[in-house]
């Protein structure tokens, strides 16, 4: 009997990078979703931020690989494969960057093992040498925040490279 796939939450920029570059490490995460190797959790709030960000005219002008077809394909993929968590209690507050709270709270509510991000504020929560990092890790022991490059190795081995 095989283990259940790890539960994962992706932050907004990971979706943006995955959509902009199909060969990126961020895009590989969506491939893992398609293969059933991860369980991806989303919420209405995080999906709204992803859609707003990815549809922003300034971003679309800079990232020419993003167009309406690609955006709609992403959201159809998420609708088919991701699990929508409707009730997200606010268990985590982050004065340093309140915009990160919906992703952390989604991961906590879903019981996800990983939050995948490139956001320094989020990644710093994994640093034991800071008070907020120690507090976060003590409160939410089962949640790890990692980059898209680290995720596949961490998920297989439990060790960051």
C-alpha cells in the first residue's frame, strides 16, 4: 500500500512562474499534480489573488507567454485537480507580511505538509534562529515552507538539499 501524496499549497508567485514558463521548477509542481503525486489545496481567496496577479496588464506585458488561453487552462486544471477548501479559520497572523496569511492559513486548514514559495518572508518562517521562525515551527510542526526547487527532494527524502 503506497502512502498518500503529500498535501501542498502553492503561493501566488509559484502559479505565476509556472504559467509563464512551462519548463520551470514551478511548472513541474503542476505536473506532479497531474500525475497524482501531490494533493494541491486552494481557497477562493488564494485563487482570486492568483487570477488578479496573472491577469495584471503590467505582468502580462512583461511575461509574454501569459495570455487568456494559458490563464484559462491553468484555472481549468485547478478546477479539475485541486481541492477547494471553503472554510479557512485564521490561525496564523503575520505582521511582517499580512498578504502571506491566506496561504499559511489555507495550508493549516487543509493539513498540508508543504507550502511552496519563493517569498522570503514565508521562507524565513523556517529559520530557527529567529523568534518568529521558532514560534511558527513550534506551533505548526507538520508544515514546511520550501522553494519549488527543494520541494521534490524534501517530499521524497524529508531532507532539504
